[in-house]
C-alpha cells in the first residue's frame, strides 16, 4: 500500500529535519514525486531482507522503518533528501512485507516486539553498521525503540511516532502499584 497523504509526507519531512544529530543543509519543502524504490536482498539473522539504500556508503547511517500496513515507499520523498545531504539511507521492508522472507520455512513467525527490534540489529550487523540513527512510525517506531533498548550503544538517535507503548513482558502479569491502579477506576 502506498501512502500519499499530505499529512504523512509533512510528518516525514519534519522527522528527517528532526534528526538533530545530522548536519542538514536547508531543504526545499516541495518533495519529488515518489518513485519506485529499488531493493536488494540482504541475509540478516533469520530473514532475507529487501533493502533500499541511497546516499554514500561512508555517510552517517540512518535506518528508516515503515509502519504496518505501509511499506518502504512511505519514505520515497524523504530518502532522496537525506541522501542528498550525505546521509547513508537504509530503508528495509520489515518482516512480513515486500520481498523480505524467512530464510528457513520452519522458523516460527512472530510479530513480537523483541523480534522486530532484533531484526533491526541483525540488519545493522549484516550491513556492518556499528551504530545508526533510527527513524520510524507505527510498527517501525516500535522496532526502533526496541532495538535501542536491546543494544543502546548501537543506536545514536531515534525519531519515533505512533508506535504504541513498549511492553515489559516479564512484568506484564504483575499488578500495578495501588496508587497507579486507583487512577484507572
């Protein structure tokens, strides 16, 4: 599904500019028309990931993560703008999207948050990226935050929107503190 809403494009332009750790030159607000984003396959952990790359290989890595049910074309206007600023842009299809597939058909399928975060770390390992800025929305925002929680030294910045809360699975069955619970009544 291609996202063409002006609000999403405005958010994505804002998110690109908000990557404060990047030395960005002023950018024009008019984005180029979205085009097909060519991909290559990269074996990363249990996945064969379809990845779009733009910009110089020695540029600061920024990984853009799409939400559900969207795809990499959510970043069709932003990726070229970042690449033009010297950023190494990596836009993967998340598990279950595009031509990203499991390497072993017997691997259990999971959308669990730790799996999504680990997918990002596995992709960074496969591309030999020691650290990166992560940006995403929805499911991609959740994946970015979980990757940062799993490997905080590998994530040097995050832009995340509408990804819902991270869950503390280990404590999910524990009751809330009485004062916190009382506010829910």
